[in-house]
């Protein structure tokens, strides 16, 4: 009996704690039409005398921190149940009360009861670092607090307009995109393909299972079955990181990790980690690196390849085999 009472009081206490820390969601509507204008709560929407609103403005706060803010030129109540068809839509998504990224579109459907948003048509998203994405369908899930697109999406990095050849000029295509509104990253998956055009590296093409793009800088990560084609050869790895200069956006380094393989003309290399360094025109191979060229195999603690003159530096050479070498 005492055990049952302990469990009963524990459940009451636990429920109290849950209520104490339960997120508080607050919404306010600002609107105007020919008869009325003002700020109202969602429960008061049915009191509006018309089913068409001009200049709708919705703000949602999560635990007293602004989550998102919606602007619409025209809003029509399409079912009389708090479901609104919006035209000329812009939504600002916030992180710590600062605009993180903005989504704009010709039309959207907003459900004031579930607080869900669904964009359709030509949709453009812009981030504070001036990167952007475009897609044809996008939704906001208020329970997961995620922005999701299940249609083909194209992401583009900021381009230095004064000297476009000195910027990354990155374009990334995928079939799916999602981001949590307080996350620092955007995730892309299903058929990920990236393309870079840079005066120092030439054209670079990357394919992977998924990718992660930072909202704060120009760095991009690629995951699983990564293949990179570039003028000097081909890389394969489990992971790839594009490291870019924070101001010029130029690619500084490309890092490869996990089952790294490099194909350059008649030369093959493998290792656990590699770094392509643009400034020194070098490829650094670490973690059990080896090179096979024709019938020669070289292993060392670290191998550095100059990809312009094809010279090789081997630190602490472990082997140099001329017969029976294979891949």
C-alpha cells in the first residue's frame, strides 16, 4: 500500500514539474480590413465580421521568445475554421529573438488552430549570411519546430558581386531539406549534389547521401558515399568538409575523413584522413597513407602531394615496393 502511495505522489509531483517547464506558446494577430483592425488572439478570429483580411501579421512566441513572425498581403478564411489562404507571404524565423532566416512565397495556407504553415509555388528562403534556397513546397511543423521541404530544393551560397570568380559560387541540389528553427544548420538529403566554381580550384562537383550547411558561415559538410570530381582527379570518402574564408567566401581547405581514396591519372592513394590545401596547392595524407603509382607502392607516417608539379614528400617512409603492388 505504501508503495502505491509513493508512486501516486511521485506521479503528481512529476506532473507538476512537467507543467512548470511546459513551453508557453503565445500568438497575436494584427490585421486590417474595411471594417475593423487591431490585435487579437487566435480564439477571437471567429469574431471578425469578414472572411478576408488585409495586411495580416501573426507573431508566435515560444517561452516568451519570439519564434516566428508572419506577414501576408491578403488572408482569406477558406473553411471558416481558422484556416487561412494567404497571398504575398513572408515569414521571419527567429533564433534568440534575432531573425535567423526568412521564407517568402506567393501563397501559403495557415491553420490558426494547429499553427501549421504550408507554402506552395515559387518559394525563396534567405539567411542572415545572405545564402539562399529555392523550392516549390515547404511546410512548418509547430510541434517539431521544423521547416521541411520534400520537393527538390536548390541552395546557393553568397557570391561576391565585385569579384564573382573569387567566391565559392556554390550550388547544392537535393530532394529534401529540413532545419530546426533554433539550429545553426540546414540539412539536405536524398540525391545531394554540390557544384563549386572557383578561379583557384576550377570546377568541383560533389555527390553524397546528405549534406549540412551552416546558417552562420560558408562551411558545408557532406556525409556518406562522398565523391568529389575536380580538374586534378577524384576523391572518395565517408565525410567531406568545405572550409571557406569567413569574409571572401573563397575555399581555403577541403577535409576528407574515413576510407579516403584519391585517383590522379596513373596514381592511386588511400588513407584515413586527407586535406586539400588550396593556398599551398598540396594534398596532405594522414592516418596510414599509401600511394600506388604503376608498380610502386609508398607508405609513410604522412605523405604530401603537390598536385601541380606531382612531387611527393614522404615523412618516415615505411615501405617502397616495386613488385606485386596492388590496390
